[in-house]
C-alpha cells in the first residue's frame, strides 16, 4: 500500500486529536509537577512543562503514527497489536531522553503512568480506526 492510499484510509477526527493532546498536557504536566516538586522542591515547573509539552506533541504524533502503521500491516492481528507496541516504545524512548536531558529528578515516577495510559490510548485509537474501517467496508 502506498502512502497516498494510506492517507485516504479512515483515522481519527482533528477534534479528537486536539482534545486528546490538550488533556495529555494538563494531566501529565500536572502529574510531573506534583511528583517532582515533592521529591526536589523547585524542580516541578521544569518537569511539568517538559512532560506536558512532550505529552501534547507526542499525543498528536501518536495518532498519526498509529493510523499510518495500522494501514501498513496486512494481517488483522498485526494491525491491532503492532501499531500500539511500536508507538508506545518510541514514545517511551523519547520521554526518557528528554527527561534525562532536562534533569528531571523522578523520571520513572514521571513517565510510567503516562506510558501506561499511552498504551491504553493507543490500543483504543487502533480499535477505533479498525471499527471505522469495518463500518466503511474497507
């Protein structure tokens, strides 16, 4: 399947993407602020903005990657599992790198909950793409 035909396949709405990204910023930025401020007073703002911004950007990118990957696997089981695993692995690696770079004191406590929810979000989004594709009869 070429990239033009994949771009025409069902995905998610722009509103769904923006709302998801904004909620990710607020939830995970707030969590990062809380957990890091408790550990090392004064570190919460940087950790919160780092995690919030990363979560916002990655949520927008994740939806596109999930959609693209979904349409590039042919076997149904691969379509439903691999996009989520690949996307969450990339997200986790990016989060680890950016928090190491920014000097976040509580990296594991900061990113583990976000990655758990990213796994559920990615699974839900992949399911949603699959459902739309089934309804449209593709």
